C-alpha cells in the first residue's frame, strides 16, 4: 500500500493550501491560509520520495520523523501520523505554522533539489495536528508518578512551556514564572495572528494548566522574588527567559516621538487582538493607521511589523534593509507575502538619521545607499556605504526591528553571581546545561541568542533530560543522608 500512495512527486504537483486574496487578508489578523482539506493533505503527503537519507529530518532541529508521518498521512492513518509527529515535538501545529521550512526541512527536501518542488512539510504538519485537536486525539497531560520534588521555570515562552510539559510528565511539581499576564511569551505577544492565531497558543497553555502546571503571571524575578529565593523554593530552577532587549540603531534621532521598538509595537497590536486596553495604541503612538511607516531591519520580526502596519491601515509601509534580497535573514516566503499585501522593500539602504522639526516627532528618515563588499565572519558579504547615495523617506512611524539581545539577568534577577558570556547570554556547561549556580539550568535563546522557536523546543527537550538526571541524583543523596 505504501508503494502505491508514495513517490507521487512526478505526477502530483506541489500545492500549498490556498492563500486568501491579498486585499482581503490585509484587512484582518486571521491566518492567511486555511489548512488542507482531507484529500489534499493526504495527496501532498504522498509526494514524499521516502529517501534513504531523509535530509528533511536531518535539518530539523527536533529531528522529527517526517517521512514516517508523511507516509501515514498519505495512507489515511492520520491519528498515527499525529502520534509520530507529537512524539518529538510539544507544539507540532505551532511549528507547522511559524517554522521557516524553506530554510530547514523543505529547503533540504530531496525532490526540491531534483526540481519537483519540496513536499509541503509544514502545511501537512499543521493539517495533522489541527485534525487531531478537532477529533479529540490530543490527550490531556497526565503527570507521571509524583517524585516529591519541584522545578521552577522562569519564562513562559516556547522553551519554558516545553520544559514544563516534559518535567510534569516525569512527575515533578512544576511552577512557571512569567512577567506577562498571559503565558506564551513571543508566541502570544510577539508573533502576529496572521501567522499564528492566538487560540492555537492558548489551547496548548490550557492543556498544561489542566495537567497541574502552576502558572505565576505578572511575576518578575528580581521584583517579586530573587533568583536565590526561587532556588530555596524549588529543587531545581530553569532560566528560559528568551532575549527581549532591542538592538539599538546608532544614528541621531532615535529618541524622537514616533520611533518605537518592534516588540513594543507587536505586543500592543496583539493585546488589542485580545481586547485589552492599550493606552499607547489607543492614543495613536503604537497604531500605524494613516501613517507613513518605515521599518528598519530584514529579519522575521521586521516582516511581522510591516505586515501588521498594512493591517492597521498605514498610508505607506516601507522596509529598509542594508543588504539585498538574497542576503536577508528573514523568510523569503514572508517577503513575498508582504509584497503581495503592499509593502515596499528598499534594499541596500541603511538609516543615517531620523529627522524632524526641533526635538519633536520624526517625519523623515534620511538614508544612505549601501553596496556589498567582502564576506564577513558569517559568510555573507558585508554591507558598506555607497558614497553619494543619500535619499529621504517620509516617516511618521519608524519601527526598529534589528533583533534582540539578552537583558542583564544578573542585575535583573538580583543574582550577581550568575555567570554570563561576553555576549550577555547565560553561560552553561555544554554537557549538563547547568549554569555555574548549583541546580540552576538555562535553555533557549537566553543561552544560544535570538533564534527559532523550534530550537527553543529542542533545547527544552534536552535540558529536561539533564535536569531529570541531576534531580534523581539529588533525591538519592537526600535519601542516603536521611
């Protein structure tokens, strides 16, 4: 049967779920494409070549068993496909929506290299798990046998939530501490609904809470409790805060009214989607309606900002990026979506100053043309100024989207003894994933720097194994001492 339904990439063309028309989807924050209908999802899964070396799995940070669940999907065995998909990922339907598959699994698909178009892995992953939710196949979180030990997790983003699930399954009492009033971190407040609708995130969080994980919202370590206090409350602590400090732009005028950080802007928009009162949005400061918007940056956060501004009714939206299209870090699919929706990209350009009258609001971005020079340490050609290429752009709202750096956790947490690297990330032992503080572990972006959600989930899986091993030794030592 498998032979009959697989290897259909020659006769069956690649087909992603149809996107809504650009002019329609630009009017709301719903996801731009629905999932496959049943026959289409199975048919697209059947395009998989079931190759001997599955490069899709090799290039997936979670090493998902992609060919296996594609085969099961093609055979109509969707519940089994979901179970295989769920075995290596705590959030398969979320990864299916927001992973840059064009750079990971699909970008390394064998039939893509052969010219037939990659298997639509992300869309099938979303299809499988959404079908599982609809049919009640996603089982409640059932804690393992109680161990009499507790774990405190700082941060309710993808790394913190995934680690909480794994540790609860192992039988630990789990408490999650987060500064926001809702769990989810960037999944909730950083990623717009047109990429990840919020009920998709909330149902995951509700499942964790129903499984006995205790969430402490509006809780700031350093304000409501020091790191040392949490160490005394729990047998082990995991730092999974992510990185949230916006990178600065070294040009004049960044203090002008109308110059805002990307995360502030996206958080305000997402909060409005929840129906919250957001004064800075309501007074127009974080609302792009009727404004000329310039977003500075070329990553996925910049794409989120330009597409949000379109939906808020901006008069114009331009993305200023210092390299060319081929060298931008963001997803090419997101660039294409943005262009369809009316965003203008200004390639090979960088801000020189953010200008306005007096010391008031910004009204102009003075920019300079760039050109690509020799390759830098990352392997990409480094941008350099192109003399004589200055120009100006009208701008009532300038959004800084140049990425994120770690916050100063030792100071923030009241833990001056916590070891950090020269980049400000938390220093951990490579093997144990423990910091220099006994029983304090760290994982996700706060260790590796700003990265992908799928890497945060992978780190959470790994650190849960390390914490479990360490806690078993600690428990055994306690019994011997008694």
